[in-house]
C-alpha cells in the first residue's frame, strides 16, 4: 500500500478532528481537517495573531498535498507517542 493511500485513509478517518500535520520538509500545521480528496487534505487553521491582519478571511483553509505529508497526529485526545 502506498504512502499516499495510507495518508488518504488516515485523513478520511480524521475529518472534523483537530490534528497536527508534519510535512516531509519539516513544516508543521495544526488545524481541523475539513475535506480530503485523493491528492490533497484541506486543513482549517486559525490565526494566532489577528491584530496584525488587515484583511481576515477566517476560517482559513489550507490545502496540503498528500504525498508531501510525513506524519499526522490527532490532537483531540492525549498524545500517546503514536504517529499515524
């Protein structure tokens, strides 16, 4: 089974849940998965610093490419050291 397929299945299981996604390049994103297709996961993120924003389009939806994902961690339950 390919990594793409595994990430797709994991993301589908975590729709509407808070997650942290770590990419192959080391970037980390936190938010709620709102949609998944076979190429991308759509993450609803919040802005931590709204005072510096002149125009705000909240909630912000961030599309991430599935093949660029390294790990997906569910944040709605206590961390148990397991990466999915």
